[in-house]
């Protein structure tokens, strides 16, 4: 079935022009222009070879989810979407560097910054009920440095592949999404974020098994990041192992918990040992509130100093069940004081 981009543009309401960027797979990508937008946009368009109503419905659901979170910081904006002559969505054309185009491995601190930025985007969209499910280094762009991440695609291609029975798991796909037809959740995105971290730290994708997916530290898995890159702290390996655990329940419950683990190089899972209803659902803001990890806009639980008398700055602090060293916590407080003093000085 021949339907070049120019024919699509003539038939799609509000689309003035379209030229092909990528025409493989179930979803095609065009560079285009809209009557309502100045400048170039990108168009994700269902392939003209697809006529299955189930795939069309999958495209519509994924596009609607993307549109619902388009105003969140770090989400590639949506300009318009339509149904004729086939389902399509128009999004901003982002200037930035894909993580897949970076010269990895990166410095460990830079990796922490990137992961923190991506985790915050996923935290906001997850609270809106939208999960990506297909994160990879190619779907994340850095626009203004490592702390300014923009997330693209939002599982559009994956949703259509699953509906068409053409699923193609990548080394960044959570195992449960590679083998089952299920909706992604926080823990699936945590797995992908852990795999991205491995790539940024080592310059290579974690790749094991027939599907290309794997878990760090498991049988037949890729080498630990610290073995590939000597600058990676050994405790970071344990963080990656938890994030990329084969069983969803063994991972960090949310991207925010993974962010905290990367910041403190902790291998502990801050979730309580007992299984709860919100863990079954993949982790929610309720679990974050229970653990005092819901963020700066909520009251943190009182820190409990577990250091022995006379031990100086050794020992640890228990932050709502999340244990960090006193040295790290005191350093963070010091940074906060310095930042506040700098702000006052500029006023």
C-alpha cells in the first residue's frame, strides 16, 4: 500500500507538509509543518501497511497518554494529533543530544545528574498514571547540559508492536514486558533506567538471553559496571543489580527511589520487606509518603542518628527507613547552607 508522506500531508487536517525521516516498523516518523505551529515539528504516523483496529487503538491510547502529560517538565511537547488518513501525533522538534549519541562511558557524577533528571520526569508522569515502558538511550535527549533531560516517544512504538504481535525487546526492556502483554509501570521504567545507567557508566548495553534483556550480577549477565569502568564505585553495582532485578518486586518501587540510591550509592531497598497492595501495583506516591520519600514538597520524617557517642562523623542516619552515612548527610546540609548564604548575598 503506497502512501508517501506528501499524500499523508494532503489528507491530514492541519498538516501542511511532511517528509520521511524513518519509515521502518509499525510507526513512521516524518518531519513536517502544521498550520497552527510556526517552525518544524515531528510527526509519528501509523504505517499505511497497518489496518488492524487493535493496533490503531493501541496508537490512540499511547498518543492520548503522551498528550495528557505534555505539559510536564522534561516531556517532549505535543502540538496536535488526529485520525485521518490514519492515526498520527505531532510533537516538538527537539534540539538536543540523544544519550545514545554521547561518548560513553561518562563521569560517574555526570551519570548521577542525568539519571536524577530522567527520574524526576518519570516521577511526575507516573503520578499522572503514564509510564513509558520503552525507555532507552535513544529516547532521552539532553538539551542544556546533563540536568536538562527530555523524554521522547512515550511507548508509542512499543504499544503498536505489542498490538501487532511484532514486539521487539531491547536490552533496556524490562523482562516482564519482553515476555508478557502487560502495561508498563514504575518498576518497568526503573529497570530501563538501570539499564541506561549501565550504558552510561560502561559504554555498552546490558545484553543477555535471547531477548537481549538481562540483569546485572545474574547468571550469564554482563560484567559489573565497576569491572568495566574502574571509576565506578563498587556499591554502584549493587544499585544497578537492584534496579535491574529480574523480578519486578525485587526492584526499587519508583524511579525516585532509584534516584536516591544512585545519589547515596546505597544498595538497600527502602521499601519495607512485607508485600503491600501498592507494591503489587508497581509502587505509587502513597508508598513514597509512607517511607518519607515523597519529595521536597512533603514533610520528611525526623532523621534518627545511629552513630555511637564519640564516633565523630561515622555511623549513619535513618531517613524514613533509608540509611545513609552521617558524612553524606552532613555534607548535604553543608551544601544547603552554602547555597542559602549565596542566595542571601545576591539579594
